[in-house]
C-alpha cells in the first residue's frame, strides 16, 4: 500500500497500479460488500458508514468496509468524525473497463429476480 496521507487518521489504500482483479472480485463476492458497492454506485457521491443499514454487527460492517478499501474498490476518508466512503469508479473503470458496470447490472438483475435488495 503506497498511498499515504500526512494525518494520523489517514487510512491505507492501494495505489491504482496495485489494484488486482482477483482481489476486487473477491471483495465483491460477498453479498454485504456487493450491497455496499451498489449503494455507493447509486449515490454517485460519498456516504458515511452510518448511512448503511446492514443486517450485521458493527464489527462485521467495519470488516466489510476494510476489505473493500484494501482491495481498491472504495476510498475511505475522515471528514470530521465521520468516515466517508466513495467508490473508486475512475480507477476501476481505467483498469478493468466495463467490469464494474457489468457487475452492478448483474446484481440489479439478480435482486429483481429475488425480489430483494441483495
């Protein structure tokens, strides 16, 4: 992880050239993490961790966000006391053109078939 910031609250993220396809696919293979990514893609901005209503414990939610961040799928930054999350769409689209849109469309079709959000 080469990207670092100067504050003590900075979180490590992989640089764009360090993002690997298999790590991204692993991160997106979990239903809760895919749900987070779908919500971020729908919002097209940043959402705080508290804006996600996931049916798991806080520690499990934290784990899911960490996996997404460390895989390069999302960027997390502190804004005051809130940890804000944004999809690294530009990086993912640049490295793997069409992958994110295809995965999101497939997840939407699956949710429509099952009648749920995930």
